[in-house]
């Protein structure tokens, strides 16, 4: 299950960044991948649709958003895994 | 070139359903933002707004009118009636041919779209009311004003998202200045506080769930409002000849395009519009006492706007006052510049600067005098009103005390 979440999140981010999934590494930041604020909001929407979850994210306070850490691809995967557990329990 | 003055004002917004009540709320620093009372609100994650409460169409209009008037048109007509009454103008004779209507709205009859999509998609109906199209069209409000008051000159509606009203009023100003009309009924209106309207905004993730706190370090987004404000712009000589009470003079206008990003604002685009309005008015920066900010309460707008003001005004940026009344009436989208022009008139006419309420924490990126929380008495001679729209379209008006 966790691997499935990881693969799907990476696929969503890769599509947004127009990159091959193999080029989206967990340590990469969205900035590294060339994803801007609009791309981020679109990725979060795609994640919500893919996992049928609600992501608590306000574009006005991305740094303060403890509930959904967007600092790297890895942190996003971890946050999505957490939300899937919480919201699908 | 003709000089242009404002001789009438009217409004319906979350703070009040007239100008006097809106001025009182500005003086008190009162918020009109509260829990939304709309269908399916429980399916929204954003549940607050600057909603016009206690609105009773039947108190103003008959049944035949209500079936033709979307909520944005209703607000517009009542505000226009107040403005034209105050101006004392009668357009029944020859003046009607030299007067027009220029309005701004971003979405037009959004409630009408919402209700009728519901009917056909959710309720599965195969028939809608015959007047859906004339009710929802963006120019419906402008056309109904022209019919109600016999305005037979240049009349149209502009849609530039959150700058719609400022673009409309700027064009009205230019038309009178250039001599193509004696008077223009102008301003703007918006009413998109319905399920579909809010749901669309939720998607962008720029909305606050609790309050609009422009320029405050802990701001977390915009809050939508609704309403209209309508003004009578008139040729100064015409107004003077008939002894009209002049509320303010419109002295400059500029518009620019960022040509950069569909949602993110640009400091350069905003600064060029502000500087352009000053140049158009023949004013020096240090003559400006107050700026009604676009001030949406988003992270991006407020810091960009403050940086643009600092760029244009240099040291004088620290002396002028700048406030966002969106903290009180919410962001009225295509109508917002018009509602905010009321704060400019209050500043010029009565020497009262409307505050930025909800201000809690200074933000080093917004280090200007934002008139936090409490209205201030100050004599100002020149004011600006900023509007910076999604799509990078900027429109700034300059007004002077008369």
C-alpha cells in the first residue's frame, strides 16, 4: 500500500513537471522540478482526486502548513500516506 | 479636455444598503463578513463571506422585474437609483442622449447560471425559464439602468475580473474628459456567493476560512463579498452650471497589463499603473495622502502591492496612508473597485480614512501605514484607488478633493 501511494504521487508530480517518473526523486523540491504555485495547486487537486482525500492546504501559508509538508517530493508522499490512513480509517 | 466630477453615489454591500450606512461602518471599522447563508453551504470548505443580508427583492421590484433581474442586477439598480437621485440629474430630455452607462462585473448573473445548471443537471429538468439568457448576461445590469433612467448614449460592460469596476470607471472618466458624454452612470456589481461561485474559488486555495486580514503577517487569504456601487460621473462645467453638490473630482486613470502570469501579480505592472495614474492627473507623488489598496489579504497580493507603492513613491511611501476595506466588505470581485471608491470619497469629503481591520501582526514585507483597525481623521487632497486583476490587468484611479 505505501509503495502504491508513493508511485501514484510520483506519477502525478512527474506529469505536472513533464518529466519521466524515474527523474522524480524523493529528495527533490518542487522548485527543482520546475513546479510553480499554480502547478502545486493542480498537483494537490490531482492527489485529492486520485486518493479521494481532502488535503488541508492554503496557498497563502505553504511554509506554515504542518499538516501538509510540501518541502520535498518525499515529504509530500509521507503527508499523503498519513492522510490516506487518517481519512480512510 | 473636460474636467470630470462625481455628483452621485449609491451602494448595496455587506456593510449597508446605502452610502451613509457604508460610511458609518467604515468609520466604526465594522466587519460585514460572517457565516454564509446559502444552499448547500455544508458541502463547502469556505463558509464565510461578505454577504448582503436581509435582501428582499420584493421590497424593491415587482414580479415581472424579478424574473428578469439576477441578484447582481438588483444590487446595481438600487445603487444606481440612489446615485442618480443624489446627483439630481434627470435624463428624460436631451441629456439622455448625452449620457450612458459603463459598468464592471466579472461574472454577471452567476446565481442565475448556478440555479439553472442545478435544474438541468442535478434535478434532471429539461426546461428552463425563458429569460435565463437576458438575466445572466454580463451587460444585463447596464442595460436595465439605461432603460430605467433613459440613458441613450454609450453604454456597455467591461469584465476584467477584480479590476472590472476600475476599468469601467476609468473609461467613463475618459469618455467625459474627451467630450463624448456629459454624464456616465458607472461603477460595478458582483454576486457570486452561491454554491458554484464559492466552489470555484475554493479550488484555487487562496481563500481564508476565518477572516480577511490584509497586510497582517498572519493573513491567510481572501474572503469573497458581494454588492454594487454606482456613481454619476459628470462634466464639471455641466455640474457647476446647475449648482450640483460635487463629491470629488476624478483627475487621472491608468491601466497596464503585466503580460506575465494568469494569477500571480507583478510589482512592475502595478507600479506602472500607479505611476501612470499620477502622470495622467499631472500630480506629483507627494501630493497623494491616501491609497485605497487592492489589499486582498493573500500572501502574494499584499507584499507585491506594498513593494509597488514603495517603488513609485520612494520616501513618501512611509508618509501616505494605505488601507484595504476588503477586510470589512470582502472582495466584491468585479464590483470591488466601485465599493472601494466610497472609501476614497469618505477620505476626501469627510477627512476620515477607513481602516484595515483584522490587522494583528506587522509584516516586514508590508511595512507601510496601513491604518490598522481604527479609522483615522486626516485631511487629504488626493487619493488613489488600486485594482489588480487575475490575468495581470491593472487599473488605478486618481481623485481630488473639490
